[in-house]
C-alpha cells in the first residue's frame, strides 16, 4: 500500500478550489515548493471571491449552511442603463474583438459608477444585468439619503463620458435612470453548505425598484419617503405621481466632497512557514476564510474562477444560452407582516425552497445565478449553456422549469402575522444571443454575468405568465416540441420589440 499524502486530511476541501493542473501536481509532489504554489493560488482566489461578494457578505460571511437574517435600515438606490442592447448588437458582428470592445466600455462605466457609490458612502449589493443595486446604511447622523442623492447626481454627471461611443455601426450613447427610496428591509443568508445565497426581502426593496422604473433617463428620481428626508437640501420638480425628480443646479462646491475613502481590497495573508507541516497549517487557515465565500458562488462559475485565477481574466464572448426567470411569489412579501421573532420562519421556509430549486437546476446542468428583486416576490435567474454548454440546453431548462413548478406547489408556507400566504410562481424561458463576461471593476467589485436582449425578453415573458404558468419563446418551443407538450397562446407585444412575439405554454413531458 502506498503511503498516504500529507494532503489527505484536506484533499476534499482543496478539490473544488484548485485548478486541475495544480491539483494533480501537488498531489503527486506535495513538496514545500508545490505547497507554496497552492498557498499563492488560494490567496489570489480569496481576493477574487472577496470582490465577487457585497460587503455584507465579505466582511462577515456565515459558515456554509448557516441560515441567518438581519434587518437593515437605510437608503436603497437602483439604476437602469438605456442603450446597452443597441451597443451589444453593434459589437456582436465583430466576434471576440467586438466582445472585447464592448467589455472595455461596460467595465469603464461600471468601475466609475461603483467607485462613485463607494466613495459616497454606499455599497454595491448586486449587479442585475446592466443594472446596479446599492445600499447606503443608516448612520447616527441619518444622512444616508443625502449621501445617496449626492452619489446619484455624481453618477449622472459622469454619464457624459458615455454620450458618444464609437462602434462599427456608428456613434451610440448610454443613458441611465436612477431611483432612490428609504426604508428597512431584511437581508438573509440561505441555502446549504453546497450553495448559499444572499437575499433581500421586504416591500422597501420593491418600492426602490418602482422608484427607478417610474423615473426618467438622465435624472435622479426619489420616492416621497426619500424626498421628505432631503427636501431642504436640493431643489425638486414633480415627476410621476408619488415621486420627485432632483434638479441638478448645484455647483461643485455645493455638491460637496466625497464622504469617505472606499476600502474594498482584502488584506493579503502573509506566508511565514516554509516547512511541509507549517505550509499545510497555513493552507488550512486560508481555507477557513475561502470556503464561506465560495459557497455563495454557483459551482460552474466557481470552477471558472478557479481555473482562470492565475490570469485574472475571463474572456468575454457572445454565446447563445437558454435563460430562465422564475418569479417566486408569496414568501418574500411575508417578512413585513411578521411579528417579532417570526422572521426566522419565513427565512427557513425560503431557505428550504431555494435548496430544492437549486438542486433541480444543478441536476440538469444549469446555473442558478441569483435571487434578485422584483415588483412582487423575488426573481430567480437561471442559465443553461453558460459557462458550460450542452447540446440540449432548452430541453434541460424545460425539465427544470416543470420540476421547479412542482416544488413551489408543494411548499407548505408558515403562518406569519396570522396569515398563511399562497405561494406561487411565474416562469419564462428564452434562447438567443447574449453577452457573457466578467463585468465590473477589473480589480475590484465584479461578477460573471449574462446580459442583453435575450435576458431582458426572458424577464418579460415571465411577467406574461399566469399563476404557476410556464411561458416559452418560439425558439424554445421549436427545440423541445418533440419531447414536451406545449400550447400556442398567440402573440404578445413586448417592450423593446417592434413586432408582436409568438408565445407558448409548456404543459408537461410527452408520454
């Protein structure tokens, strides 16, 4: 019998965190030199994962599988970018070169906006396609809304840098809409040790999204609650009913200096031990800080980060993924009705649902990318075909959608505030060209993302679905019709489409 490797005790923990070549090399040669290479790789991966998570996670990550929640108070900012789809289409014909050009513009935009948010006292909570969601925590001075509005004005002023973008199809422009609302919401870490997720629950999140969607391009729009907090600090004009638009007539001195100097970079671990035993101890300590962050990253995306860590670069591309949106309705809205102490019942129920839905997606080769906000409920964003493609991704997505609907139907929600909610879902599935890249600050806050019209259209298909209905596009129906029962529902008008789009209902697998 061969002697056991000194890595045996931590091999299962290292396996998903090392690139294939380094894993094989250190297993056959666990020398101090190779162990130092492992340590350096893990240190790089630690920085990457730190940059892939919001401050609420990276500065206090739960143990993998630990469900926890906390009420947060402050000001929420949503942004939406107009013009990205046209910019993507203008670059798509150029292949990889066009993808690189598009990423350069997009990352310049994201980096400038993220820096402005951070220096203004906010934290980027998440990317949602080309949109951003930021949080300005409430302080003793209660100036969080003031900070958010100043940040919004700075961001709109910075959009002049993207007013004339040269592309193969001419000069294009990006414009941005910003919405700001103040209130409280619940943050929760849910899931299993295999996959965790950070979710935001409560009507304040939905009100903030509504404020953005009721705003105007090139303007900062405030809900009445946010307006009341800063009405004496800025000049306003009426927007849509229930909202106020900030008038930017401030000089640079009136707008003021940035509130803080941002701190995002993770302090580097220093290697002190050079012997095998000491190096193994240092590696094990490093694993304790990496594993909680890694559990928030879908396994295929984590593998992509692990394999590309040395280059710190994931090449952008224009693939054709299958995209699914699931609107999960009923549980997310319950936190605002919960009596003190009842929040945990909602969070635990949500955690169980997420674990089962994620398992249904993983088992079919898909990626549950995130749970994000919606005007009602929470949206679950799922991809098939990126970063790993299969020949039958539309069929895999259809199977997953039917499984998810059944999971939702079988949920037994808790009684909260004397009410037991009805839990339902709406599902949309689409297939087509998208822009896939690591977006954000190249050496700061960023994430692997899928963007473009295909993604936007999928969300709109989902919104057309009735309770527990699965709506698919014509491309999906053509790809799955030999194996699944579908029903044509006619054609519908969708935002951003010049012609009505045929839609179909996914019923069941064929016998």
